[in-house]
């Protein structure tokens, strides 16, 4: 069975608005990429918790995290090797713990 969903920032950078519209459209799931004008790798723990609350309250499943992997300044080795990659891994682990079914690099 296919699920119908949307990348939230295609509706709005405001996650509350994106969840509201997704619910109005009868969607089953959402994908996260940009939230509140931040890339998902830059979200705080509070932001991640807020998204989980919003999705749960709307009965929406987070099915994909579109990370910025390989979307950084290739000359900035610190960013490439530490922050971006590790943050994406931590977000994926959190998503998988809560039954998200896909992690997109």
C-alpha cells in the first residue's frame, strides 16, 4: 500500500503550517528537509521534540529525513567530517527509534 505524503518545506518552512495543510489534504506522512528556516541537521533537540509532537498529534508519520549529506563546502573538512554527517546520523537514529521508515542521504 502506498502512502501519500509531502516534503514539509514545499508547503511552508513553518512546520505547524505544513502539518496543518498536510492534515487538511488527508496525507499520511511527511518528509523533513527544511524546518523553521533551518536544515534538519541544524535543529535543536527542542525543535526535534516539537516536530515529533506535531506529527503525532496530526497522526502523520515522518517517513524521510532529507539530510544535506554531500551538500556542504567540500573544502571545509570539519563541516564535512564532523557536524553535518554526525548530526544526520543522530537524527536518523532518532527517527528510526520512532518508526520512520526511510532515511534519505
